[in-house]
C-alpha cells in the first residue's frame, strides 16, 4: 500500500514522497536507499500527532531527514503512519493536504477491500465446515449468528467441479469462483480441494438461482455441476451438500453431459451414501464382473442406453445405431456374465445400482 501511494503521487507532483509507519520507519520512498531507515521528522509527527515541517537548517540536526513536510495519516480516526514530501516547505506545503487526503483514501479503500476479503474467507471456512458436518450444533449456531447467516432460510447446494483436469477447466473453476462471489445472497465454500459448493436460497425452481445458473451456463463444457435438494434448519448445509455431492458423483453413470439436479437421479444419489460395507460389496459384485469382462466397454454402454431408454431394447438400439437384435444379444450376454436377468426388474435394478455400491463405489 505504501509503495502504491508513492508511485501514484510522485508522478503527479514531481517531488519525492515517503510513507512511514507510526514508528517513523520508511516503508516506501522514491529514494530506494532510504527504505527501512528511521525518519526522525516522521517519528515526531506521529508521536505528537501534528504536521512537522523541516527546513534545510533543521534537516542537519535530525537523523534520516531531508527538508520537507510530514503529515500524520489516519484511518477511521486512528493514526496509522506518516506521509512526507521532500522539498522546500514553502513550496511543498500547498501539496501536503492533497497528498495526505489521497493517501488516506487509498488506505481506507485497502482496508475495506481487506475487510471484505476477510469476510469472504470467514464465510468460506464456515461453509466448508458446515457442509462437511464438522461443527457441533452450538458451534454451528454461534458461528452462523456471528456471520449474519440465518439457518432457517431454505437453501440448495450446487457442487461445481472442472469437467477435466486440464488447465483450461481448472482456470474455469477459478473464474467461476471469482464471479459467483459477486452474486448477492449466495454462500461459497469448499469441502473437496477440486470442488466448489455454492448455497443459494431455495426458489420455486429446483436449480440454483438465476445469476448462478447464468454463470454455469457461460462455463458450459468446462465445468460439471449438480444441485441437491433444499433444506432448512441446523442440518441445512450438511444435507444440502450431501445431496448435491452424491448427485454429481453419480452423473457419470447416466451418460449425459451437463448439469444435474438431485431429482434427475434421486435413487443413485441416495444409495451412494448408504451402500458402503459388506452388503454394498455383495450387491456390487454383478456390476464388477460385467466391467471386468467387458474389455471394449460395449456391454456397459449398451446397458447404460437400455436404462436411459426405460428398458426398451428398440429405443436403445436406435440410440446406439445398431440393430435391435444386437441389443438383445448384448443384454443376454450381460445376463450370462452377471447371473442377472435383464427382463426382470429387480435384477436390472441391482445392476443399475452396482456402480455406486460397495466400498469402492
């Protein structure tokens, strides 16, 4: 900040400018060799909280001093430093108040910006901990109250991640984060390093609010995202995040590129959080056998198309651009590998849930 004051003012007034802290230490100067030294005239101005003019004769008696004028700098009424202009006091006096006011405005603006950034970071930290379920009820309530966050407002979470690990897509996530912080009423944080979670007040539509949706649309193809169910109360952040996170995690199983809402894949999203352990492992075995046997991925793709088209072999064949009998043959082959019948709904359901079940689901 001190360097910015020096650079911006010296180009206008044509005199050397120094910025000192409250202890008289020169933080920035047009004369680099003076940086880090003590300016006794500035120290006097700070200690006595007054303008100190130094004539040529006075400069000889003081350490680290040249002729000029030194004025106290205040931020919200508190003395924070001193700004000095080198030159004959009679010539630079008229510039003193101008430079002081300019410097104080810049310091005020910097403090406002820093305060805003601090508040963003504080909210981001709160959101991350609340979404991950790391806060006890009392701690959650007190922290939310301190930040002015009403836990009774229904909110939806949207989890956003890069579409791939390329630099372009990673930069797209950073750009989205920068822009979404300007959207009024949303809360932003991270639970996972490569994901962003955005909480929007729940509206009538199932997705995030219009401004967030517009930003996501602008990043189409570079970001993938999913929105969960709306919740209110102490568990708002945790439950809303989990439904969005689980939805995003299973969207690769349905084969369509783009954003998702929880209602698009509710069964997969809910089961993902319930399937770990030996029961999930057991139910996942047929899917794992299919993946291991399907080296080309042809059978998995056929099953995905079959599911997407409501268990219609004819519709799946049209989507895959193959003959209907080809799809029927592949479904029979899937049955042989998995031990499941593709014309029996409970068996189809087991295979459908396979990718999200089990300890590694």
